[in-house]
C-alpha cells in the first residue's frame, strides 16, 4: 500500500519533499533525481532551492533525468521540457547542467532516443527518487491510458485531452506537439522511491484510481501499487475520493518522525 499524506496545500507538500531531498543529497552527494515538469512540482523545486541556498548544500554532483519531452519542438523553444527543467530546476538549484538529462525529441535521432535514454539512466545507477504528477486521465509522465505497465522510454501520441490541458503553455492548441518521448511505466517503477504529488479536486478521481483502484493499463497511475516505496502527497480536495482516507491520516499521525517519507 502506498503511503498517503494529506497536507494543507502545495507549499506544505513542497517543504515535506524538500526535507526528503535534502536528506537524500546529504547521504548521497551524487543522488539521481527523476524530474517531473508542469505546475504540480513547482512548489517542491522552489522549497528545495530555498533549502540549498539557506544551508549552502553542495549539489554540484547531483544528477537528474526528466520524465519526458515533446517531439519536434525547435531547439531552444521556451516550452520544451529542456527549457522548462533548466528554468525551473537547474538554474534555481544551481545544478550542473551537464548532469541533468532530458530525452531527445529531435526527429533526426528519434528512432533510438528511447534506448539512448534508458542506457543513460542505467549508467547513472538508476533513479533514487522520482517526482511524479498525475493527469486527470490517470497518466503519469506521458503514459496515457492503455500504456503497457512494462513500457520503457519510447515515443507516444498525445491524447487530445492532454493537448488541450497543455495548450495553456502555447499560443494555441495547434502549436502543441502531437507526439512526445516519455519514460515508460516500467522505467518509472525502476526508481527506488516514487513521490506522487496531486492538488485540487480535478485530480481526485485519478488519485483514488491510482491508490485504491484495480491495477490496470487503463489507469496508468495505478502502476504505483506495484512499487515497494511510494509516497502520495495530496491536499484535501485531491484526496477527497479516497476510501481509506481516515486510515492514511491515522497512519501518518502516528508515524515515527525519524522514518521520514
């Protein structure tokens, strides 16, 4: 069973995850982080950046792997996930940009980009902590409903719902790419610790399906039930459809502080 933690808001979640990330980096200077994009993890990245500055934490050896990238955006496009990761993570935290990788969405190399990315993750020793969001359809990364639970990094066609959701970052929906390259569900499950964040009532059904529903390719987020170390951090609206909510709150209230998440 995943550990579920209900917090007041995204800022509280960010502080909690930052505590875990700081402890990880102190324990392992060259920690490997799995980096999600989108609005959900921003409070976590900001909280971690504040801790890095306040505590003068050495992050020079920290490595990172982004979850996904659009296919076909021109180099330097501000909404490419390379640009987003640089803007929201690498620069605020002071990470070494050469140690933070994003899967290549260049059409010229797309036929082997997935295998290349899998090899790079393996060469780094695997991901220590993977940050995840979840879409309204239950997708994690860009693994849309129907994705194989054993899938590895590969090209996927985005659903129209996902393109509509992401259109707010572009001038129009016509500018949103139709394809992406994403870590597969099997790739995500290979990380040593998964931290899934969700906020707002629009995510409530997806969270309930991921944590308590049947494990199914139709609900990609439900694959987290197959992982031995999962932390799901939600605000009250996002957790409102969880059937075992009272138990999760009881377990968290009585958890020894030294265990962390």
